[in-house]
C-alpha cells in the first residue's frame, strides 16, 4: 500500500508542477487531443513512448503489446490504428521495437510460457521468413537483435497493409509509417529507414 501511496503522491506533485509551469495545461488538453503520432511499441517497462521522445501528454497516441506485434486479426490494435488514422488524423505511425526484447528472445526458445507463446508465434513466423539471414549469424545475441529489427520491419509492412491505412493513402491523406528500434543500453533510437508513404498516383 505504501508503494501505491508513493505513486499517488508522485502524481500530485507531477500535476502541480505541470500546472505551475503551464497554467491551464490540463484544462485545455481535456477538451481535445490532436496527436500527430501513433506509437506502436513493446509493453516493456523500459520503453515508455512519451519519455523516450520527450513529448508531453496529448502528443502521442499509444498502443503497446508484447514485442510490438501488429496482427491482422487483433481487434485491439486494428481499432487503435483506425481511430488514430480516421478520427485523430495522425500524420505518422511509428512502430518501435527494442534490442534485448524479452518477447523476441522467448520466441526463439521452447514454448513454455503459456498463453503468451501463442502471441509470440507471430515472431516465429518472422524468423521463418528470414531464416537464411538469421541462421547465418553465429553470435546468439546478434541474431536476437537482428530478429528484433526484422520484427519491426515486418510490423511496418503489416501496418501498411491495413485497409484503414490503404484507404487513407488512396484518399490522399498525409500519413507515413516508420520503423524504429530502441537501445536499452544507451537510451537511443535508431531509424531502420523503412519509411512507407502513400504510393504515387
Ligand atoms: Co520487448
């Protein structure tokens, strides 16, 4: 209980500080949100979207799950993307993975984690698509990290295949999809340079 009290106390101090620095901040934000970015990232506690890119509340619409997977039948993720693109009209969708991802590592081992193993099957699929490249990497950590990168690249492709995204591009809406990866050891983001924009008409 003490821990939770600490959190509530932290919240009080945080809200007071923001209000002191920017009077009316919360009141103004409570009436609308106009984020330009949708962040699709890993649920890992070490990869908090807003903090990494140093953006305040209201600037990033966020969806996180284990190993930042975008699955064609995941109503949760689909709904987030649809709302972000069609209603909020975000301009950028960022799929952000991270090196040392526990989900990616677990997908390489024997399934023994229960329900989550089914989720991680999607990453096993990514491995299968890139088995020749990955099997040629001798160092297991390097292989895992490359799979983390390839997983982001695959999820960028999955985002770009959603009908919501295709429809937006068809309608000429400004929207691009990006793939980034975060280093737990240095706090730095790396652009994987797999940006996708609307196809030229
Ligand atoms: Co992760």
